[in-house]
């Protein structure tokens, strides 16, 4: 959580970004593409181990590949022995 927030702020805070609305998820939350300097910021967060890949949404295959690489490298949340998936964390809290 806090590490992901810091990584996102380092990347985009006070910078110009590209935002493309993709729709809404099953909970009504807005889904967007966030780009900075030609890079998909969400995918970058997944690739650096700061976020989980959600493959059911647009770009899912690209995100899944980024997560596989981060897992293999043991970086970010993948450095933990048993990272807690967001769904499980929400149920517990």
C-alpha cells in the first residue's frame, strides 16, 4: 500500500499524464489507462512489484506478463514469503 503510493507519486505527481477512460468495473469504479512519457503507469507498478495484475480488464495479458517477471525477480511485494492478495486483505479487514 504505502510503498505503491510512494512509487506512483514519484512517477506522476505534478507531471502531465495521459488518461483514457476504459469503463467501470463490477463495483462501479472507474477504469482508466494512465500514461506518462509513453509508458503505462499501471503496468509499470505491476512490473516493479508495487501492484497485482488484474487480467480481466483491458491490457490484462501485458499486466500478467509484467507480474510474472516481478515474481521471478522477487521484487516489491514478491519479496515477501506470502504476499496477501487484495481480496483476502479486504475480507480480513
